[in-house]
DNA sequence: CCGTTGTTGCGCAATCGCTTT
DNA sequence: TAAAGCGATTGCGCAACAACG
């Protein structure tokens, strides 16, 4: 079991790394264009999604609120709900080598967005709105109750397996993206150093020339003065 | 077991120092110091680790080999095993804002070090060595059988909860790191543009001065010629 | 509207690296 | 010196969405 496991993993990893993004060149700048959307909205909860078995999940509710270290009080409780903020990258055929990959997350700031998202989730959560009158009940299913796929159903396993594949693919893509960003940052840094050196050199040259010019100027003025005197 | 452990650790350390990708440039400022280790070894399998319950995992073995689309044949089988390459960042209090965070992955360049690790893995894998005679069985436990923590034991839940907290923390850190890298890349890019502009300006200035100087030169020579003539 | 693929947070298990015993 | 303990990482599967088609 595990041997196969490792073997297959190695194969996948090797193949992945073989892809070898030779982005080393990428000439000068580029990157400016940032076709990134941002900040999706939370959307509602009541949608049980098509792939939900008997919901006998392994969440193991209790025992989750003591936060051992002083990690800043965070990480204490197991939050719930996820994926409220997305970034909608890709969506054009898996373009990884396309430059605009830097601004991955739309909320480059606080890292608190997740928790914020959760809060937001709890704030405007449930149904359409508590302020609006309930829509005609004949047009919406309160509990959509799509399909309660049993855990051992073939359909369920098929869906799970497909999703697992998608997940692996997506994570590989994310990893590549991060690596590219890192490479790019390093490259940019080196480029920066080169440019700084060039600027230093140019500045020195300029200073030299300016000095020469001013000396000529003085010299010429002296000459003129001499001529005036001799006049 | 632990002997091999330490031995492999040394090997790993050596490999790390051998790899050292960006030894080429990067001399100037920061970023050069790469406190990132790399190349962990896989270590053995039979060790149930201290935190392993009845192993009634939800792996759900079968049904896992059809790879629907043409995703490149990868992502087909459910691999197993993980964490072959580590980087051992942090380890100083969670420093995130310190610059040296770019080289997250230790294999920024050829990505061959990973393969090397894997190879190493397959080369010296299983037990102490197939070539050595088995050590006195009284001194080593074949299946260490640390503790078969039951899934519902308090100890198990405590460990799980602690690990969950650590995982959340680690992932937050990773996310912050990625975001910082992106920010940094963007900032570097802007800086690059600024430097480019400066270079353009300096070059123009230099050209102008050079022209002026050459003109003065010509003028002075003409003057000299005139004087000579009038002489 | 429904089904499929892509993302993402989370928990689990395996391991690693380091400290303590 | 070896083993135990513990936090940190990471691959993986699951479930809930999100985005398309």
C-alpha cells in the first residue's frame, strides 16, 4: 500500500517538476497588468451542495477551546465555514506561465480576512433576507435537499474521486504559482541591483563631466578676463 | 532507528550545503542569507508515530484509477506519503517580516534537489541495512508500538486538538509568507520602473553634457586655429 | 436550473527538527 | 547516547462553495 503510494507520489512530483518553468528570462518588466478580480461575495448557506452524504462528518465537535500557548489567542477555536473570499485567478485554461500571477490573494493586507469572512458569514447568513417578505413558497425550496448520497454509493465515490483529482491539480497549480512568484522576486531583486550599479556609474560619469565643464567655464572666463586686462 | 535518523540528518545537511542554489549572484544585500534547510529524508514507515489511533483511517482504498480528463495522466491515482521536502523556516519565533522569506522552497533553481532526496530515499530505505546482520533483537523493538491511542481517548483528542491548532497556525504563516512575497515582488517591480526612469534621465543628461563638451572642444580648437591664423 | 470542475478551510496522520529526559 | 515529547510542516481527503458551461 504505502510503497505504491510513495511511488505514485514520486511519479507525480517528478512529472510536476519536469514542467520546469523556464521563466528565468522574462526580459524586463511586464507584470503590470493585473487582470485580477477580487472579493467575491459570501453567498448563502442553505445550499447543501450536490455532494453531501449523510453528514456524519468527522468533525468531532467538542473539545476545542483551550488554546495552549500564547499564540495570540487565535487558533483556539475551530472555526467553521470557509472559502468566502476567492480570487478567481486562472479561469482561462490553466495559464501558469502568464505573467500576471503575483497578486494572488485579493486582500494583500491583514490576513484577518478569513476570520472577518467568518464573522460576515454569521452576520448576513441565512435566507434571502429577514427584512423582505418571504417569496412565494412555490418558487423556492427551503431545504433544497438535492441528493443525500450515501457514503458507500458508487456515485458518491465517483464524485469524491473526481474532486480529489481536482484538488490535487489545483494544489499543484498553486504551488507552481508560488514558486514562480518567488523566482520572480529573486530575479527582480538581482535586476534591481544591476540597475543600482548602473545608476551609480552614470552618476559618477555625470559628476566628472560636470566638473570638467565647470573648469572649462572658469578657464574661459579667466581667459576673457586676461584679454580684458590686456586690452 | 534513531541512529539512522541522525545519520540521515547529517546526510541531509550535507546535501543541503551542497545544493545551495543561489551561490552565483545575490552577493549584495539581504536575501542572500538563506536560513532554509532542505531535503528532509523520508524516514521509515513502520514507525507508527506517537499519535496513531486504531488506524481505521478513511482512506477508502479502492476506486481510484481512471483519471477522467486528459489532465496529463497525473492526478490519477491517490498518492500517499508526504513531506519529503521541508524548509524549516521559522524556528526563531515566527519571524515573518524579516526579509529572507523569498526562498521559501529550498530548490529555487533546478528543483533537482527534490529528486535527489527521493533518490536517496529509495536508495537507503527500509531497515537498518539489508547488508548488515540483524542487530540483537533484544535491543530494538521491531514494531515500536509506541502507544495505540484509541480514537476516543482523552490523550488522543488532546494531541489532535493541539495539532489542529498548530496546523492552523502554520497555514496562516504560510499564507502570510506568500502574500509578503507577492507584495515584495510588486514593490520590486515598481522600484525597477523607477530606476529605469532614472537611468533614462541620467543617460539623457550625460548625452547633453557630452555634446556640450564636444562643442566647446571644437570651439576652442577653432579659436586656436584663428589665433594661429592671425598670428 | 443542473452538473462539473476549481478553490479553499479543516482535520488527520506521518514526519521532521529540536528540546528535554 | 538514545528515547520521549512537542510544536511545525505537509500531503491528502472531505465538504462547501464558487465559477462555468
